[in-house]
C-alpha cells in the first residue's frame, strides 16, 4: 500500500514537472517573438545565430546563400519564369545546395516564394492572425512579395490563396424537368 502511495506521489511530481517545463518553454518562445525573432529554424538564405548568448540569439543572413536566394526572387519577379523553371535553373545551372547539401526540392521553392518572413513579417502562432515584425534584414520588399503572390495566383499579402469558383455539371441534387421531383 505504501508503494502505491509513493508511486502516486512520484507520478504527480512528474506531471507537475512536465507542466512547468511546458510553461517555461512557451514563455521563452513568447519572449523571442516579442523581440521580433522568429522562434523556428531560419528559412533558406538565413541562418540561426548559434554563437550568441542565450536569450539574444537572432536570425542572420547566410553569407553562402543570401545573395543566391535573392537572385531566385529576382527571377520570379521578372514574370518570365515559373517556380519549376527557376528550380531547374538553380539546381542544374547554379548547382545550388541547401545547408544539408541537397538540391532544392519542388515544395521548397513554393514555400520560399510564399513566406512573408522574407519581407519582414511572420505569424506566431501559425494560423492565429497575430503578425510580428522581424528584426532581421529583409530580403525583399512587401511590394515585391505581393507581386510574387500575384504571379503565383494568390491574392496580395500574407500568401492567402485566391478564392476559386468552379461550376461543375451534374453536382448536387438534380430535379425532374416535368414534375420537379428530386432525382
């Protein structure tokens, strides 16, 4: 009986430890966001400052990739290339490699052109509608970002998809032409 009581106490202590750990982590993430630092791995063209003191870490331009990623945006802004053509150019002609040493993937190029971080805003938490201004050096302007979203077939700003209206034949309920009964 004493063993059961001891296990219950230890279980309660472990649960409290996990709750406290969760709250501390959330508090640390909120503190980063309040400073304008995105609490996530840096996107392509940037790198996390892993040598700064704890609490002062930021996201810095990646000296190896920043200018190359900017050139990708420039290609897109011409309006002469789509993301798949740009992907082919950077992987085949430029021999571009991600920090992991891999060529850039198909979904990554669309993700790159859709992220508001590149002009200086990020949403935290994602889906909350709470937009935060970054303290990092922006790669593009907001106008350039909006133009890219237009070229991608999205409405300007924040990368929201354009509402689609399609009318398909024979969808929904059909009615008899003579009696009006539902078929």
